[in-house]
């Protein structure tokens, strides 16, 4: 199903001439946006950095505009917010979290996906701004390392503006769009700073290594097909899989350090039911190192598809024995998992965790939630295993679909267990400072 991108353009090919009058300045492109428009933007590293400030400069001239930017790499806390324009997101980032915390933006939950269909929260946007590679001689632009929902959003919009990033890699799969489907093009001229991956503190790094080693050794056998969620802990799992054999990957966001597993012959996809031989996702993790991106560039082993395809539970459930590994903000002593909010206030978004947890169960596989036993918050240690989730917390993974919870203190096995046994398992992997309190509260709350 994957198609290889045209990696090397024909000698002398002039893509700018191919685009002709449709290649315009950012200001000219966004001049076509009018009052009442609903504008969606491609997310995370695919943020159209040249178009964002051009759009921002127009917002005070317009009325009743909606801007939807998931995992934004742009601060939309601008004059006119809430008056001239409204801000929406389905996944928060450090750039906009404070806006939503104070109630100045609207969070839109998205939790289910159907191949070929946009989620209801995104199916009514008439303008789409996105990032693509320069076109090849056949007029095909590639979405690079982050497709997410760009193709569907573009095909559902009436006005499509593409920002061309000449440094974008080309990735296989259903990851390209023809220039005939795009109204205007803008060439990126901004030089973006190189951002290094943030390094965890000593305790966090130790806990991450301990948890990932346990998951790799105890829960992921050779020949398994895995899904790995975005996060500081699960995102480091690939580093611990170099001694495995013939693994497969069917995921949403392809995690850091996946490319070395392919290069080492560990990640072969030989035993996958879906897309055999391919590493499949909807995007690569933000801040994937350049040397990994260079290895991925044009490599037929990697394939990106629309988020609504990769996260369709009906598809996920066909991958027999799929192992799903995801992060949590907090887990209660019965296994209810919150992976996205602090109480009622959103911190990130659901992403694909719910879909993959349910899908892996239906596939006869296993689900794994990784979480540090505790964290330091404003100088105080707090438990991440809790008696009950804070009021208003999102239940990202219902307890009936959570098989294993792993902290640096061990693995809790919950599948098929009673509430009493689940409490015993989870208290045993909590931070020792909180175990007595958790048992006391569990007895009070659950009468066990």
C-alpha cells in the first residue's frame, strides 16, 4: 500500500516555475482569508512558521475567525483573542497551555477516528494552512515527517495554502498531495533555530531507564508488534530494544530512536499482519534528531498515513497480539488512567492512547501504562498512583482495558483482577512514602 516518494528531482527541474502565479508572499496568501472563516493549521513540527505570523497580523482586521492549532508551535495569545478571533485546539502544547488554563481558548476533545473521515471537531474548517516539501516534477508535494490529518483537512477545505519547506524530508506511505489540490504556495524563508531535546534530571532519567528496561525485558517478546505513545517515559523505550529480534511497529507517532532499530535489523515488521515489513505511523516524534531524519528520508521501510487511519480501532484490532505502551499523568488504585489533564484542566490531549488501548485488547494483545511512582511539584513529592483521580480528571484509558502499570518499583498485573487485587498490585509499585496512605484510603473508599 505504501508508495515511495520521488526523492530526487529531475536535473534542471524548476519547481518555482511549475507553481507560477500561485507562489506568493505569506501576506498575499493570507489576504484571501476573510471574516467568518474557520482556519485549521498543521500541527507540531509541521506548523507553517511563515504563515502563522502573517495570519496573526490579519486577525485584528477580521471578525469572527476561528483558529484551530493542535500541538501548536506558536503563541496565539494576541490582541483580539476572544474578541476578533477564537482559538481552539485538540492537543495542547507548552506554547498555549496557559491560554486554555485561564479559559481564553476552547479545547475540543477528539477521541475516536474513522479512516477516510475527519473527526467531528475538525470536519467544518474551510481554510487549511499546512507545511509541505517542494513539488517534484510530477507535481507531488510530500508532508515530510508529520502527516497527521493534513491530507484530509486539505481535501475538506475550500481554501488551501501550503508553506514550502525545502529542508523537509520525504516519507513513503499515503504522505503526499498534488499541487492541483492547493490554491496558494508560500516559500519558507525563516531560518528556524535548532532545538535540542530537553534532558531529564538525574532522578527522572534513572526512573525512565528502569521502567523501560523492565517493559522491554518482561513485556515485549521477540516478534511482537508494538505501539509506543508520545511521552518522556514511553518515548525512550526504543533505546532498550536493541537486543530484541524481528519486532514490528504499528503506531501513531513514531517515537525517538526508532531509526536505529531499523538500521540494526531489530525492527523488521516481518511478522506484522498490517503493513508487513513497514514501520507505520501518522508522524514522527517532534525533535527527532537530524541524523535519524536523514536515515528516514526516502527510506521505503517507513510509511506515514492519516491519523484517522492509523488510529481507527477497527484497523488496530486486526494486528494480532499488538502491544500498546503509553504514558499517564496519574493512575488510580483500580487502574483508571489519566493521560492528559491535571484535574479538569487540559495539559495535552487524548491523542491515540484510548484507541490503541482498546484496539490492542481487541487484538488479543496487551496494554502497558508507564508512569513514575512520584514527581516533585513545587518542591513537594506527590504520588502518581492515587486513591482516586482528581475531580474532573479525564479517564484516557478505562481500567478494564489496562493490563499492566509499570513504575520504577515494578510491574502491576491488572488483567482480570478484582478491585481488591488491583489495589494490592498498584500499591506495591507506588513510591514507598505513599503506600501506607494509599492502603488506608483504598480501604476507606473501596471498602476492601
